[in-house]
C-alpha cells in the first residue's frame, strides 16, 4: 500500500536514455514505458521509478526521491514552513501533479499527488 509522504518513486539521471534502457532490459529484464524523448519509467522492480535525460555531467546527487502526498497544497505549505526552498512550483504531468524543493541540507526532493 502506498503511504502518505513516504518514499514512493525514484528518479535517476542518464546521459543516454537508450543505452540505460537497453542495459536494464538486458541485465535485469526490466520493462519500461517511454513518456518522452527525455523520460522513461519502470514499474514492479522493487520500487517504481524512472530515468530522465541529463545533458550535463551527472554528479553524486543525481537521484530524485519522490514522495507521495494525499494533499499536495498542504505538503507544500509544510515544506516552506520548515525552510524548504521550492525550486519547481506545482506542475502537471501524466497521472498527477508535483513540485520540487531543496531541503535545508541542499538535496532536491519532489512530492506528487495522483490525479483523482
């Protein structure tokens, strides 16, 4: 069962989505869904997640942890209240909406809410 504000989805950078996809398909038999030329997703592999196209060098912090929320507006208010910096305001994507924030230690996270 997916739980409110617990780790729900993981995103990782890739400099070459085609090579990344082929690697995980061949090595681990992962199945992917293409959402665009810049994003592929995988499901039922322990945790759901995806890879996004990264043109710059990939640094140590190339994973984006995505939390699930039952109330995105409330989650955003609480992030801001605790000195989180909203670096991507709420936006829609296939299946829901989300925002990104920088926590005080400097790491980027995201919180999403499913479309109803």
